[in-house]
C-alpha cells in the first residue's frame, strides 16, 4: 500500500507541476486556457474556480488514468475561434511566447528539483561519514591502494581543486559521475592513525555500461566502514542454525582476521567451492567471551553468479552525521545537484543511443513505483530526494528533440526562427508518427527492463 500511495503522490505532484508550468506561462502570455488536466480518461473530479485570471475560464480536471496530463489552450488548429478571441489563441502568438509556453513545463520540473534538493539541505539529513570499508578484491580501489578504515577528507576530478567530502553519500555521487563520465578521481585520505595521503582512482579505465549496484563493486567502494557485528538473524537461516546471535562481534573467519563489515560480507560471498558452500570456523566475541563456531553458509544466486549467504544482517550501523546547509548555500547546492543530474542524464541517453551504454539503464513505471515505496519507507528526506531525481528525469526527457515531446515542439520553433516559416502539415504528420514510434520503443524497453529487474 505504501508503494502505491508513494507512487501516486509522486506521479500526481510531478505531472501537476509540469502542467502548471505550461498553464502559468500561457496565462502570462495572454493565451486562453480551456482545460488543465492531471491524468487522462474519464474525469474523476472537475471544477472551475470562481476567481480566475482576466480573460480565463479554465476547467480543472483530475482524470482516471494518472499517467500524464495536458493543458488545452484556445487554438485555431483544434477548432473554430471567435474573431474577438483570436488574439488569445495559442497559434496566433509570437514565436517567443509559444516557445516560452512549451519550455515552461520541463523547466518547472527542473525548478521543482532545485527546491526539493534545497529543502533536504535546509532540513538536514543523516548520512554515513565518509570512512571507507575494505575494498572489493581485484577492484579499482584495491589496486589503487585503498586498505579500509581511511576517512575521505576531500576529492577532485583530474587536476581540479579539491572539494571537501561531507559524507559517504557525497563520495558515492562523485564516484558515480566519475565512472559514468570516464574521469579519474583524486582522494585525500586520513588513516585511522591520523596520517594523510593522496590517492588516485583511475575510473577512466573502467568500461561502464550500466549504472547499478555492480558499478560500485567494480570500483570497489561499496559502503562505509562498519564494525563486523551481526545484526538481525533470519529465522532458520545458516547463522541461526550455527548458533550465532545478534550482537556477535566477528574477529576472524576461516583463519582470516576480520576488520570490518564489508570485508566479512565479501568473505561470506566467496565461500562457494564446486557449486557448494564451505564450512569454516568463526571466532566471535560474545559478552566478553571468545567462541569458536563452525558455520556453513547457504547457497544463493546473485544474477548469474553463485554466492554464499548466512541469513543475517552483517555489519553494525555506520557512524552517522547530519548534513545541513543555510538558506543560500542550500539553494545553490540544490541548483548544482540538479545541473549535475541533468548533464549526467543527457550523457547517459547519448551513450545509449551510440551503443556505449546498456539499454538496461532505462527504467519504467514499475521500477519508479518500487523506488517510490522504498524511499518513502526510509523517511521523508529520502522520498524528497527520490522526487527530485524523478523530476529532473521528467524535465530532461521532455526536452529531448522528439516530435511528440516538448523538445520536439521547440525543435519546430527553432526551424521557424531560422527559416522564417513553420513546419508544413505534411512534415509535421511524418515527424509525429516517427516520434510516437521512437517513444513506444523506449517505453517497451523500459517496461521489459522493469519486469526483468523486479521479477526476473
């Protein structure tokens, strides 16, 4: 139920903001708006405000199908217009006004993202400290010299100036950008003993086609440092059957000293030999006593790979801090994050078009609904960040030069500005058909990815 409610709230808000952008600029340009609809199909709710802007008689509607919306304006191409109302028709407006009305929807989504990111910054959010766990074996981070336990104080792309790293989430975002953009990342590290050093992560050497959890495994920095303590156990799981308990501190496993939760998780994953799991002796500290306990993990699948699982939450909660910014700093941070996400989205779409990135990166409504529910369950701050990310995606997607999208109409207006005449009706029809075909292909791929990701 939470997933459904979170998804519908997200969809309704983002569509309403998008259409309000079109509506508000249309009104400001003197265009008469006939209907403002959130959703398609049979109207569930409809009303006309008593007080409207001068010259307006807009009907507001909530439709039965919440998968989009529209703003219907007075237009001679869609029906007869009285001579005294012609100056209020969309098609009679100057080019700059038409372009502004069309662009206002996507820009409203981008402005919403700026505001949402800013609200989270003003409010403050709990994030893990940027302390590195043990790197994944054979990863970029391990080869670069990450040992685990180091605190990342600052980071920089290439030869740029170092920027302070506020939290592990800030570091994760920089790693994502660097890996997808093919840019090396320099880190300033402080060891647990207090000495500092600089380290280069050669992210440009990675072949990155998908932005998923496997990306961070390739980099080798999966999560923040945590104590190797067992949390909640799965009833009937391997850990419970072996006699392990929540709160046990794992000192060694199979003769290997364990220093953090990430190292223990990786060690457990690798306890598969010849298609079967391997039993090993774990030395754990429990209530001041040292115990030696034999543990045989369960066999599980992670994609195409066979891995071992013990049926327990491995690793204590990381050390947290509150990231909070002032009014101006928070607003600027929101604008910067919106810009960075927008640029990254455009680059990924471009790489998918030329085959450098996997089409598996496309997501549809099922994945969005799933993430909506997950983020809402984590708290309001995480849900607002999710809304901001989807709002950026919606804004960028609508600015793509596809004829059925706002970006396609802006493409027509650019042609009109350059040539002095509009696109002919015949070409308009051809382009619309092509745009619909491309959009249907994208939607089909996204839906297939959703089904594969959630049920495959």
